[in-house]
C-alpha cells in the first residue's frame, strides 16, 4: 500500500513544519498582546482547523476558552452562496465575549461569513478571524480577518489540516498536490 505522500502525489512542500511552527508562534504572541485583559473564546472550524487550532491555542499565553463549530456543504448551494448546514454549534456562552474564529483556509469568504453571521446572533462583544491560509484574490466579501499565517493563490494544497478527499490532514507541513480533474 502506498504511503501518504505517494497517495497524495505531493509535488512539493509549500510551507515546512518549521516555517509553520515559527509563524504560529508569532501569531500566538500577537493574539496574546491584543487580547490581554480580555475574555477570549477561541472557536475552531471543524475539521480543517484542528491542527492549527491546537498549536495556536498553546501559543496564546492567556486563559482561553475553546470550542468548535462544524458545518457541512449543501450540494449545488454552498459554493455559490456560502450557505452551509451547521452540524455542531458552539456550546460555550459567547455573549459579550471576544471571539476569535480559527480557520484552516479562507478562499472566497462565503462560508466564513455565514459562520460569523450565525455566531453574531449569540451577541459576542466582537468576532475576529485567524486563518492559517488566506487567498485575498478570491475573497468575494469583506470579513474580519485580523490574523493569517500565509497568503496563497489557487494551488491545490494538503497537510496541516487541509485534505484531499479527507486524506492528508495529518501531514505536519503544507504541500502542493495535483489539481482535481
């Protein structure tokens, strides 16, 4: 049986494990500074943010509450509208709290905007975004991205939470893979 790298047909490493660790440490330090003396709730978006959320929250030197939100795509709808089906909502009361939503990648921003809209109904003090990867050229709307690890273009990527047909999330680095046909 082929190993993970062969299965994904990795073309090359875009961000090494060491590069990711260094950037996450920088983001954690900045978030620590920005949220000192504030009650912070960090909400990860299932499943892609799992590794980034874990590393980032350990790099934040503050008492934080952590929760997850999950969604699934609606066939023939999500890619056009950003509307998703919420499959796991937050369990922590975020009323009047400072909320940091953690994503693995933001491309168009449609799905992220829908998640934010859902969280805003819970009346937090504010909501900001932190994503490992941001594609600013594809953003279709303004969303509150305050922190990001790296800017990307339209490469197909896997690793560090990113997947190809649910495979590859467990790579410790981010690699380019062939585009789907």
